C-alpha cells in the first residue's frame, strides 16, 4: 500500500518519545531496546541527546545501525492506532546553535544535561515502515524521505521572533508541515497542522504567522 510521506511525518512530529533499538555490545547479535525522548530537526530527522554512560550510547558508538519505534499518543488499542518503525544510521553530531536552540525549546532539561557527559546523535533514515491500522501499512524509502519539504532553521528563527501568540502559549518549533506549542507548564506539546491551502514560497511566512496568531490556549 502506498503511504503518503506526510502521514508518517505527522506521527513523528506529534509524538514525544520513542523506543530505540540498537545492537548490543554486551550480548552480540541481540537487539537492545530502550525508551527515550527525541526532537525532529528541520529535515524531520530524529535527534537524540543521550549519556555517554548509557548502554544504548555505547551500542551506537560501536555500530550506528538502529531502529526507532513510535506509537500514536493517547490510543486505548495500540493495534488500532498509528505506529511506525524507522530504520536508520545513527550519527554523532555537534549541533549548530540554531539547532541546539530548537532542541532545548522542546526539551528544556537539555541545557543542564549538556553540562554533563551527554552527546547528540542524528538518525539518518534508510526506510520507514508505517502502520495506520488494519490493512493500512507500507514502506517509505530513503529517497521519499530525503525529498520532503523543510523549513530552514534561520527561517524558523525569524518566524519565532515575529510571531504573536495568545497568553499562556509557548511556541516550540515550526516546520514545513505545522507548528508545535506548549500551553502553560504542561510537559507535553501540542501540534497544529498548517491549513491545506498553505502557500509556499514568499507567501508562507505571512500565512504561518497568521495561523500561529490564531492558536488558542483551550
């Protein structure tokens, strides 16, 4: 079944955490799975901030081949909800300042972790298996994921500086598909998709600012 790439991306953007499976160095040949938070970069690739002491960090440093499993939030029957598995290569990176700022907006505790032995990894997707419920499943290949629309970090930063939002709303990030925000002191984030008629090019910024201004803290 042909799966639109945007459907899988919205699941990735709408979730807060995932299960990472790496190759165990303690028990060679066995996968090692652990749950951890993630943030997507401007090209919709997952970013992980993990401790040098963690088992999965040592695994990734030895062998970057891994997978990330994401499940739709708030469903009572996990098999009826959306879920995906991202097969990827994990690459250790030093994020540029704009990317670091984006990560810390989503994960405020990251600023303190950076004073310790934590390091960043980016997952470069190879294939993605999406399941949207019974009979709705399919693979997405790397070329489909590499050609996705993106919003440059400098453009995101400019929109965040210009944006006007209602009291109680904190903007976390904007991308080519929608906006993430937090209401009050809630731990999680909410996501609002851009309107279907969202313009591209020069008209995108004005339309995005208008959509952001319409967000309500309800």
